[in-house]
């Protein structure tokens, strides 16, 4: 039914005040967008707002709100109450057509009807409260279920992450081994190519014989140079008259330090008569080393760095390289660094262990990250430092 513009406007303004006073969660979904509209803006949506009052639940909540005596003009509050309660003749009263009541009728209201309306409002309020409580309980159950599912997903994801970490570690380890193998194969291939190129178009058989004789002489020379080194070491240690018996003394880890820390290695190198024995290519190709250089440049770089370190610390050092592509035997680097190469029929690890066995019983620090070589060196009483630990000390 069409209402006078004045009554419809007053009801719309009062309903707008109700929308602004209530939380959005307590409003019907179709009215939430009007919650922050001003009175002038609401007038454009008057028909939709008045139609919303056909909902009994909304009308019951509006009456409860009016009972709290909100700050509203009395006329607007009275018109909104009429539209919400909808007692007999409410449309005529809003339209201004209801007959005037006598003073006596006003003085004697229908208490029974008022009580019935109050009971109806209370009932609707209880039903609405129960509905809200049931909705809240359902939401809580759904939320708890979602949390439990997310926790289970998180546990599963963590398990996947741990498995992935293991796979990545295994892949990195395998990659390092494969890279080392490829490098060894590359050195061998280079050596073979060099031999073929040197042979040329001449008599290859005669050339092989000459090369074999040359290699024999070079091995003899290497043994002679090694003997000279041994005699030199014996001369230096002759003041001690005799090498102490018993196993080599392994150096302890300083208190408050980690075994693989660069500070620990630095403390070991301050020990009297300590000797530094380095697995050459293991150090140059380690992370932070010189693996981006050619092999010859790697050797030169390492020899130079070890020389500076040894002179600074006042110690002696030896470096052992794989000699598959160079002439085997010891090389005299710039003192106090001795350079050794493995022979064609041995690996660098065996050459390093052979040198370690021949050294005096003074402390020896072996630098390598090869686990097998570390274990062999420890059995001979050597103190072991990793290549990464050593490179950190150089920096």
C-alpha cells in the first residue's frame, strides 16, 4: 500500500539509524550495503527498505531496538514502531486515516493485546537468538574441521619437504662425485690427445719406446729427488737424535671451538713443529676454491697461497697432486712448500698416505674433504681439517 511521502521518509530515516547502530553480522544480507548510507542517499532506496520490513524476524529485532530508546525523533520512532509491530489498523494510522480514539480509550489500553504482542516479540527474539547460536556453532565446527585439515596438510608438506631435502642432498653429493670423475676423465683424455699429437706421422712404435725410457729416467730422477728430500728432512731432525716412539700426537680441538671452524685450524697451525699436508685437487675444486681455472692454474694458485700461509705461520707444508697428466714425483716449490705428484700407477690419496707414514712423529694436519682419506689419515695419528675449512683460512 502506498504511504504518504512524509511517513515513508520518516520510516526510511529511522530504519537507516537502525542499520547504522547494528553490526553487519546481525543485518539481513540484502540490507548490509545500506549500513553506512546517509539519510539522503537512503531515500533513493526507500521502496526496497520498506519492503524488507515484511520479514517478521527483522521487525522483531527493530522493535527490540526501539525498546532500548535509541536517540531518534519521537515521531520517527513512533512511525517505525507502527510499521514494525503492525497492529490492527497500522496502515490507516500511517496514512493518517485512523479514527481518533477517545480520551477514555487512550486511558484504558488493551493490556491483554499488549501482553500478547510482548510474548510474540519475546518468542521471535528467542527464535532468532537460537538461530544465531546454531549458526555460530555450525561455523565453529566447520572452522575446527578446517583447522584440523590444514594441520594435517602442514604435517604432510613438512614430510615432503624433509624428503625433498634428502633428495637434494643426495643429488648434490652425487653431482660432486660425478664432477670429480668427469674431471679425472678429462685429464686422462687430454693426456692421450697430447700423446697422439706428439706422435705425429713418425714411427709411433719407436716413439713409444723412447717415451718409455724417458719415463723410466724421470721416475728414477723423481726417486732421487725424493731421497734428497728425505735426507734433507733427516738433516733437519738430526738435532733431535732420534724420532720419538709411539703414535703421532693428534691435536685437540680448542675449548669453545667447533672442529671444522677456520679458527680451530688456525690454532692447530700455531702448534710447534706442525706440518701442513694438503690434498691438492680436493682443495682447489672444493666450494670457494679455484675450480673455475685450468688445472695448471689451479696448482699454481694453490702453491702460491699455501706458500704465503706457511711463511706467515712459520711452518712447513706439502701439497700432493694427481700426476696422471704430469710427470710424477716431488717438485720443489718455493720454500717452505714441497709439491708432490702421484705416479701413473698410483692415486694421489696413496701418495699422500705414503708421505704421511714417512714423516716424523710431530703433529701433522691433513687437509682433505675425502671421507676415506680422512679415515686413513686419522689412523696414522694425523689431525684432519676439511678443504672448506682451509679455504676459509686463506680468505
